[in-house]
């Protein structure tokens, strides 16, 4: 609806320019939004205010000119009015809202799709947890965020590839092997020293037990045993990571190994290109890249004095390889502690002629877990942290995914376990799912009463005259625009907000019938019942589609 209104405004402005009633100037940025006060219409625009400076006229005068020259040949509008200092308020014709309801019923699971971006490719890399321990809450939040974003992008026509980058080389992997070996030795000698920076979680004991049952570690040299513990520990943890993600409803198209990157020669080739372009230099025995020339706050080391490459070096090569695969855009989801990493990575890409906007980085803030009114203190290094698997065991996949998406990714999230387990309207996911289940129950009652939606219900829509009914349709009409906005802003949490609003509107509508029998969905009037059932079916469709994009079930009974 907003798109149609925007087209009408643009064609009207063009006509005003052509007639000379407005001076032809570049069209400024303006917004079309839904007013907070329903009395101000269904939509409002600040276009007259935006035009005022270039037109050298009062905004209200410009607003009047625009209204006088509107060519609403499709009868989209019911009323228009000048408001405030120069806004234009619009009320849409009821038949247009009925048309949207008809489209929802017709499109069913496809309602909300937008194929404008068909064929545009996006690589989304997320989670990418080091295989040195189980997935924790931060990984879970990133998984819910990345997977939902991929679902929405795909639904809206993008060609999306999900990728997990496996950091399977480097010092942290070596420390994993040393930690496992130490725990193995401690089975017989509790005093055996543990690595200073080792991994303390109970899972390390489990790995030591599993590996030692398969391999006679005592028969090997210490170095050989640590090598075996490193390799097998990494493989076992990666297997668990894949199983946890699969349980969480998250699957990847590509599992990209850092070891493959290093063995491919791509890193050396990247350095040669950088050196050939004069972007590398040596200082203090290390090799540096001139990222400061491309927007970074300083140059960066990519090869240390001891000859070891930094993580930044392999990350540059990895992102160049992403670009070489032909993706039109890349999205990375990182932890909040990587904030300073963004400008240096974009600078490195820019040094290869790759635009800054090719890569978008989303940072995930911390998750705090609460139970019984108390925060559960967690420290991964100390080994006392709650795993994603433990959280799923406690509250389930649906509640976990929904709660992870109730706030913007760049805001800290408080996860209340007690709230997520409640079976009432205080629990946000229960509240939304219950709206879907309630509608399913209504349809079972309608079937018992012999009432169903006719094949072509459009002729009944004029019976939907209650303000709450029209408000429901207007809310459902926002669904495609919400998804399109998520694709632009990369903010999937908007979908949980929206579904909560849809559910709230429906519950309020349903409760009208509790107080006033003639407002019930199933009434003694068959035609009115069919019209209201059609409205309920529209709500059920929108909620089901939204929950599917969130990776959450839409139950028929609760």
C-alpha cells in the first residue's frame, strides 16, 4: 500500500513540475509513515516540508497544491487533508484494504514475498564458533539472528548462501589438544599440570575419556598424544556443534575450513598481490599492511616477528575468496568484541578495489541469563557457562529462538528462563503461537457448525465494518513492507515485534465477542460468520508465515 501511495505522490509531483505550479527541482528525501494517532489517517507524508526549502514556499501551501493535483485514477484514497505544519494525511479506501485481505487468502504461504531482488546473491557467514568448546548463548543468539535473516532474504528473492567458517588452525586449537591431554593425565595423576590458558569446561574431561578409550595415548610420545587429542577433540566438538545447530533449526550450505584456506596457497597469493601494489612494508621485524591509507586508524601487522601469520592475514584472504566467488554482497555476524575489526577489514578490502558496502558486519551483544530473579554468572574461561544445548533442554527451540530475537542484535539481551517457560500471555512466543492455535480452534468449531469460507469470499468483505476488523487488515497489510525493511536494515527482530502486534490485535478482536455476543466470529448470521472467518484466516496466514521465517512452529493446539 505504501508503495502504491509513493507512486501516486511521485506522479503527482511530476505533473506539478510539468504544469509549472511547482518549480522543477530534485526530489528530496521524504517519508511515508503510519501515524501514531489513527485519527490522522492511515498514512502521512512530510513531502511538502521536504520540498519547502527548494520551492521557497510555505509547506502547507505546497501540501494544498499536491492534493489539488492528485490523479487518483485507481480510487486508492478515501480522504486527504493538510495537517500540522505541512504534512499530508491519507485515508485509504476500504475496498483497497479488502483487496489486500483477498490477496492474503489467495497467496497463503507466499504472502509477503518480494521478488524484486530475484537473482541477487548474498553470502551470510554466522556462528563460525571455534571448535574448542560447545556452543554457548552468544553463539545461539548469532545462530537465531543469522538463520532468520537468511530465511527473510530468501523469501524476498535473494539468492542466499549460509556459511560457517571453521577456525581449525592456530594456537587456540593447540591449547585444546593440550587441555585434553592434561585431563587424560590427571585421570591417574591429579597433580599433572594444566595449561595456563587451557579450557576448563567439564566437556574437556569427556573428550579426554572418549579419545583415550579409542587411542592408547600412554603408548605415544607427549607431542604425538597432544596432536591426536587436538585432531580428535576438534572433530568431536565440530560434530557436536553441527548437531546442536541442526536441533536449533539452523543448517549451513558451506562449512569452510581455515586449514583449507592456508593449504590452498591463497594466503601467499594475497600477500603477493598486496606487495605488488606497494601495500606491504616491514618494520620491527614484522610485516605490515597499509590499511591506514584506506580508512583504518592505523596500519596492521599481518605477519609477526616469529614468522606466524596473524588472524587478520587469513581473514583478508578469506574475504577476498568470498568476493572471488562472485557474491554481490557479504554479511558477517560477529561478537561485539570485534567492533574495532570492522574498519580494518573494510580497509583491506578497499585496498583491492572492493567497495566498503560490499561487506556488512552485524555485531552481537552479550546475553545475560536469569532464573528465579537472579542472574546466572557465566565465564567460558572458568568453564562454568550454560551451553546452547542446555538452554534448549530447559525452554525448547521455539522460545529460545523467539527470545533471542526480541531485541536488536546491538543491544544486550536479558534472557529470563522462567518467563520463557510460562504458558501464558506474559511469554511473548506463547502469546503469538496461542493466537494461531486459537484461530485453529475457531475453525474446528466452525466446521462443527457447518460453516466454511466460500471459494470466493470477496463479496462478504463489506460486512467487516468494525473498527477492530479494519485495523487488523491494515496491520496484516504491513507484512510485506516489514520484510522488505528487514532486508534493507538487517534487523530481523522487527519481525518478532510485528508478530506480537498482530497477535495482540487479534486477541483484542476475539475478546470483543466475550463481552458482546454479536461481535463473535461465529454468529447466527452465516454471511457475517464467513466474512469474519476469512479475516481470521488472513491473521492465521500472516502469523504462520512470520513464525516460519523465525524458524518457529505454528501449533494448531495449545
